[in-house]
């Protein structure tokens, strides 16, 4: 495995290691503060999510991948573990109705969903959402919902029939957080640190799988490589790149190559390998929005509650009057960042009117919303060569789709109309639309097709005409459903690995 492989700064890694050896009540507050650095919640604008106080998952990508971005929220990662080091760990499979343009069906992905979930682990409940989205796992972990989530859930359960009529389905979130299963199998301790990174490593990251692969042997990991291009011949593939630190040129030979650099990096590598300069390719995106909502009843003392801070609940809107596709909503209840946002918004008043701060904290929840890429803005990627120095730039330009705003407005209207049944009142004046790509649920620059043409791939992610080079990340998804991306990217990659390992042509 060739990887850029940037890692957390050693000093922060040492702090994380130290915290992981003790219980949260023993953590020195100054160490915790250090691991919370860099994420300044703002009332306007969505802050970049850091991990253990570091921005290393995003570091140096613009420079090494030669990116020039215009109005785009999507970023690339050169980290060991990529963005799985910093992700929200939400994992829901696709619905067949959202992937009608794919040459691969959900039943074909089913065994691979199962294999992936066995690898990552999943905490989830066998609730009504399972009728629409199978769990693909016999014994998921169980996480306690926060008291705010329980309050909302109680309201929704009471009005289940009405919500169904309104075509809103609800249930517990499904997150790749390891839940405890008795004293022998420790898991989440509800320390509330999820947004800053789990010192115990209970949130799945592909770093963990990499460590397992290294231990298993028959696998070699080579960090500090920046792959630039791949070239196929009759009996192999030549990979060219350079050393990330010394810039020394590097070349490798392989029988077969699987490209999984994330959509931006893989798109750049493929365009460069195809010498496809000045040929724009669209990257599809699932439009992201953030909608604060207020709980009907305040939950006291949330600041001191033991809870996990990733998504607690899901709402799925399957209403053709809103969208022909599933709209996916993730509910976040109190976490330290919400508390800091409230204090920041109140300014000095937070000190003088502490009861008002408590009132807001006790009620304020956040809904992260996603819509299908067919109704979202997109990003156009174009590889350019600078004639002066021969260097490449991958230009990423946002291309707005006005339908995205219309759909989001319909979603907000729908939620307002169902406020009583949902147990929360949406606050549309605080709605924020993410820039194209801000969901990080983006891909589709080289879509899989049954009969691929130029700039398309076959069912094994091979660009038209190639036999030994497989793109296996989001670049090859024909469209991006709203219902989270990574589980499906992993399942599809697993399918390709499986198929290409079995059939070796
Ligand atoms: C803040 C945040 C929250 C998210 N939350 C969720 C969520 O809750 N649910 C969900 O489904 N998705 C979520 N995502 C998206 C999810 O993280 C990505 O879908 C996932 O990480 C993609 O995995 P990947 O391996 O394809 O690419 P990446 O995670 O981008 O990893 C790319 C890998 O390739 C390497 N690489 C890249 N370019 C090169 C190169 N040229 N040479 C050598 N190596 C290279 C990098 O070092 C890295 O190891 C979130 C993303 C972010 C940023």
C-alpha cells in the first residue's frame, strides 16, 4: 500500500495515549483543552472539524495534489487513515430507489455491506428504520441515547402513525462507535469527546484496519509516497510519484493497482494518467445543510451529562413532494461545541444571564441534512498544465444547482409542519447551506457503467479500455445518495476486490 500517510503530531499522539490509559475523571483539564484546540464554533459558517486539536487530516493536500479551488467546500486528505480519522462515523446503506442509475444493485452490494460492517463494527438499534435500511449485521452494539435524543424519540414514537403519513421515518442513528459488551469487551464511556477525537479509539478509523493488516503480515505499507500517475502495459502497471518529504521521484511496478485516494486525488491521478488536460469532469455531491432546532421541553443539566456526541437519531424523508429521492437527516444533541456556540452567540450575556444559556443548551439540537446528488450543486474538476513550468493544477469549480435550495426549503417547511410530532421546532433563520462538497459525500467523476465510454469505468472500477487499474473509491459511484457515503464506498470497493481477485483477467 502506497500512501501519503501524514500522521498526528507526536506530541499530541503522546497526550492521546496518556488519556487512553486513564478514565475521563482523571484527565488533566489542560490536556483535554489542548486536544480541543483549533475548532472555534461560529454562529455563521460551519467550522472545519479537527481531530485531537490538529488539522493533519487536511494538511498539505492543496500543495501536493496541486489544487485550485473556487467556491468549493470539498477537501482532500493525505493522512494515514484519510478522513476516517475525523469523520462522523454515520453508516447507512443505500435504498434501491436512490441508485436506479447504477449498474450495481443494492442486493448485489448486500454481502459486501455485511463484510464491511463486520470490519468496522456498528452501533445501531433494530428499529423501524430496519424495514427500509437493513442492518446487515446480526448483533450490532447498543449505545445509550442522550436524554435530549430520548425526549425527541418519545415524541416521535408517540406520533409514529402521523409521521408515517407525512412520509417521515425515524429511528436511532447507526454509528461506527464501539459499544461496550460487558466487562470483557470495553467500549464507549460517554465522555462526550467524540467531536474532538476518541482517546480510546472507539470510533472506527481505517488506521485500525491498517494496523491489523500490518500485524497479519503478507502486506507492506509504504508511507510518504505521493502517487502522481499510473500507466498500464500488457503485463503490469507502472506507478510514478515522488517522496512526500524529499521530493525524490519514485517508481513502482505492480500486477494490479487499486486507486483509493479519495475522489479529488483519484480524479487527478486518472486525468493525469489519461493525459486528459482541459477536459472537465463533474464531481457529484450530496448537498449538505445544517438546521438548528429547539426541543419542545428543556432537558436540564446537559452540560454534565455522560453521552456520546456523534449523531443520535436519523430522520428519513421519503416524500415525492419534497424529493423523488430519500432525504437523510442526522440529529445531534448537546455536545461541548453546541455549548460553545451558545456562549459565543450570547457573548458577555452568557455570564450575566446563565439561566438563558442553560435554557438554550437544554433545548438546542442540530440537524445535519443531506439530499441526493441529482438535486445538488456539483464541482467541475479540470486538470490544467501551466505552459510556463509544465506543472499541473487540478481546478475545482463549484457549479450551483438552484434545485438544491428548493429541496432544502421544502424539507424545512415539512419539518415545520410536523414540529409537534417531531418534538422539536425548526429554526429556519439559522439554516446554513454548505458549499458544494462540504458534505464530503462527493464522487462520481468516473462513474461505473455497464458499457463504459470515455471517462467512465466498468463494474470493477476500470476506466474504459484498462484491465489492471481499478478506481475503488467514491470517484466511481454513478450518483451520490443522501444516506451517507462511506459504507457504500467501502462495500463497493470490497465487491471489486472480491471480484477482481476471483477473476484475474
Ligand atoms: C468531517 C468529516 C465528517 C464525515 N462524516 C462522515 C460520516 O459520518 N459518514 C460518512 O459516510 N462519511 C463521512 N465523511 C466522509 C468520509 O470521511 C469519506 O467518505 C471517507 O473518508 C473516504 O474514504 P477514502 O479512503 O475513499 O478517502 P480518504 O478518506 O480521503 O483517504 C484518502 C487516502 O488516500 C491517500 N492519498 C490520497 N492521495 C494520495 C496520493 N496522491 N498518493 C498517495 N496517497 C494518497 C491518503 O493519504 C489517505 O490515506 C466525513 C468526512 C469528513 C471530512
